[in-house]
């Protein structure tokens, strides 16, 4: 399923609930899901990683819908229209520095 279609279906089904819950609540959920994803990655459990990634995307799409953001366009603009080097330079982590120089 394409992201734009998924986002539209999410809006149709959950927009009222998400607006009542509010973006701060959804950020709390997103943070909790991130912790669950970290735990499943640490445990190298691909089935659970898939489940937790789905939870993260679900929550991120809910937040995007509250703010009227077309997430597909935002992702294209920020990541697909830039080089790997441009994206990686933002992180400036010491271990990435050497890798970025090779990009």
C-alpha cells in the first residue's frame, strides 16, 4: 500500500480520535513505541521489529494528520531529493564522520 493511501485511510478512520487525544499524547505513544522497538532490535527479533515499526509509522502518520502534513511529500523532500552525504552530515557523530567522507 502506498503511504499516501494509508495516510488518507488513517485520517478517515482515526482523525477524530487523534484530534481528541492531541499531538502531545501521540508523542508520548511514539516515544513508548520507540523504546519497544529498541528492545526488539536489541533482542534481534525480526517479527517483533516489524510489529514495532508498524506501531511507529501508525503513530507518526496520526501526528502528520493532526498537522495536515502529507508525509509522503515530506519524506520525498527531505530524503529522496538529497544525497546520502547531505543526509548523513547532519548527524555529525564521530563514527559517522569517516563513513560520510567516503560517500
